[in-house]
């Protein structure tokens, strides 16, 4: 069997987003808007379990958080 991307689970993904948003003083809605162009209701749909991201979308959100991490901001100052 080939190697598949590893996804730690929706609960962990949501927790990572919340942690990032706390550290960067932003909201999950703004993060999703900036990283994937999501509509304002997307975060709540994920939280409610009405929707979930594809792996590609999750990877884009994680890449955005990595590129715009608080550690990167401190290093640039």
C-alpha cells in the first residue's frame, strides 16, 4: 500500500486552529478567509460537524499557519 498523507483527526485540526488563533490574536473565521478564501460560516460548519475540509484544504490551512506563525513574526522584528 502506498504512503498516504497523515491527518491527525478533525478534533486535533480544530484545536490547532484555535491555538494558532489565540497566539496570533485572530479569529478562526479570519484565518480560514485568509488561508483558503472560505466563507464566513465555514468555521461553524466544521465545528458543528456539518462539513469537513478535504486534505488539500487542511494542508493549505496548516501551510498558512506555518508561514504566518508567531515565531516567524518575532524573527522578522
